[in-house]
């Protein structure tokens, strides 16, 4: 990927330097469970550059996502441990102590031997994949291909609210759903669960691309969602949601952040035989692997998605699953939208680094309006 930086076109490459530190402050878990498993330590192993395309980032701000709550309880452990050790070279569980947190906004401290796209001192942001050590720490290591220059118009606290939800929405809308600025104009898009982190980003993104946006959320979030650009806002608590949506013209695209029983009727709201697409972010992939093991879980997942895809294709609509995908180049495009004023972060509450357990409890309470952000640099 290429991006113009400082008047020159830079290519994502690699380079590096050494560092002598051995430990750092971090919030970790030593076992899976509820909030009491969170533990603060000043002795977390300092991240090491293992590959020439990696960088070490000093974390200025991080944020929490629902996946952090799920991972704290052990969700996806089977698949994630397979990703951490695909050849089963280690005989013991080695994910602990495990640092949660996926979002980071901070400053590059060290670069791998081949990194030329970034240099120490660059302000960057990233979303770290869930199989890697997370960002609720003083430093984090990331692949250079996962990192992007932070939007200039945002502070670190503001920037930390966007990468994970932004890339999740980008994956669902663009990479899986096929929407972009060239083909989205005038399309009718329905977003279920529009007031959370992914939903608030998705509303802004498809609106920036010229779509007509119908957003579903609770009444107390309607003002926020309208401010973000939604044309129609439906309160799911004000009556039968399915019946309310059936009174509207059919849709070209549905993004489902809710799942559950919604999937049973939502696809009937799409225009038939027109290329209309339903994309859900609620999938059984990791749950299947946790319950059935790697082989049987992957088989069951393949059967499920295959049968659903075929069933709905025969009815004239496309059915898709989407997942978070780490991508520095996609963050480059998102940063341009942010700096042009088309996308803004939506922050529910900011906590200090010492208040991480309190932030988890806030997220666990549900009904957040945007993101829960951790101001790491203020930990002193």
C-alpha cells in the first residue's frame, strides 16, 4: 500500500533499532472469568520485535470493545490459541498472562529491521488482532501492515475510539458487502444496532458514500444517530420492529449488529433479485470451535454458512458473515475520511489507566453510546 507522507510517497517496508527495557505496566488476566480476573502489574514482559515488519508503539490511549468482555470470559480461546501456536510447539497453555484491548493510538518507539514506512516518533493508530497481546499496556507490538498514521485532527483519546469498530464496519460494508464510494449513492441501507461502536461508525461511513440510511436503536440514542447522518431512525422499543420496518420501502443492504431472532425476518426486507445483501457480524464461528474443537467446529461452521447462503440465494438475496480484519491500508482510507470531516469518533466515557476494571464494568452494563476509552498516558 502507498500513502503520501510529508510530501513523498512511502511504501510499507521495514527497519529497526534495539531497546533494553524488560518490563512495563499492564492490565492482564491469568485465567478466564468475570471482572475479578483483571490484575494490574508493573512486571509485564516488554514486547519484543520478532519479525522485521513489526513496530513497538507506546500506547497513549486504548479503548474497550465487546470482544474484550468475551475474551475475558474465555470466548474464542480454542481458535485463538490455535492461531497463537498453529504447529502446537508448546505443550502448556501459554496465553497467560494475557493483555486485553484491541485499539491503540500512540507513538512509534521502535521499528523492525525492514520498516521504512514508519519511524520512531510517528503518531499512529491501529487495531491489534485478538490472537496477539493487547493494548491495555504501556507498550504494544504490531505488524507494520496493521498500523496507520493517526488522523491529524484527532487527539490520541479520540483516535483510540475508532480502529477496531472502524475496521469491523469496513470489513462488513466494503470487503464483504461490496459497498464503496462509487456504488453506494442512493442505495437504501438498514443498520440494526446503530448506536454502538460499529453502528455509529457504519452510519457515518455509508452516509459519506451517499446512501440513504435507516438506523435502528433505542429512543434515547435517536438524537445522536440522527446527528451522525441517519435519514430515518426507528426505535426498536416503540413496537414490533419487524412490522415497523415492513412499512418502509425495501432495502439494498442490511448490516446486522444484533443477530438472534432478527436474522429470521430481516432478509425479507431486502429487494429480491437485485443484488441486495444482508451482512451479519454475529456468527457462531468461535463458539463452534470452543464447543466442538477445531476440526468439528470448522466443519459445522462451514455447513451452517453454506446452507444459509444457498437458502437465501434461491430467494434472490445474498447472505454473508463478516469479521474484524486488521489492516493498516484500510485505516489509511478511514483516516482520510476522518481528516476530511466525514467521520468523527463517538465516545461514551473516558477512564484513566487505573480505572480499567471500572471501564469493563461500564461496558458490561450495556447500552453504550459509542466507545469506552482508556487514557493510558495519564496513568501517573
